[in-house]
C-alpha cells in the first residue's frame, strides 16, 4: 500500500493507521515533494518565468512522484494499492492513470475525502457569509509569492 497525504500534511498524517494496515500488507507512507521531510525547492508560480532550481508544484508533479515510487516498488512482486486523502486522493487518481498508461495499473485506488475544489466552489452559496467572502480571498492569497 502506498499512502498519499493531503495538502499541508505529511506522511505522519497516517501514523495512527500504519500498524493496522501493516497487518494486511506492506505499507509505505511518503512525503510529497514540498511537505514533511521531503526537499522543498522554491516554487514557480503560474505568472512567474522559469528560474533555475524552481519547481511548479501541483497534482502532475506529485502524481509523477507517486508513479516513480510505485514503479520502484513494483519489483517486489506485490499488488499495488494507492490510498489518498484529500488532495492526495486526486494525486492517487492521476498516478493510477500514469501507471495504467505504462501497463502497471494499481490493483486498487482508495479515495478518502477526495478534494474537489470545483464542487466546493459550486457549493459556496450554501456556506456562511464569512466563508463566501473569505474563500476567494484565501484562493487569491495562496497564489501570491510571499506566503509561498
């Protein structure tokens, strides 16, 4: 099993699950690039030019990381199960697609609280007025260099 954490988390997100899951299979929880104990290269935001040493963080980058990890583990002869939480679920889906394209489809993909920003935006009118006002501001904030 390859466990994929959500945004703002790390492999430690799974610390309470590891022992129980390890009774059924080999379990690996990884830190996506930029989180936990992984490397944290400087980000390249959408409106910035490419610069040496910067990286464009996102689903595709993390999915490739998961795909690479899964392929490195494939030689162990075990079936692969991808388990993702929140944005990690989206990463798991994308990684599963990449693996399938290489003829290495996982046996199972489990999505926990799958992040769906488009659906969240559609339901914004159902939220408290503070949340309605705050969400666009929060989205604009995280796209700025200084908090990155």
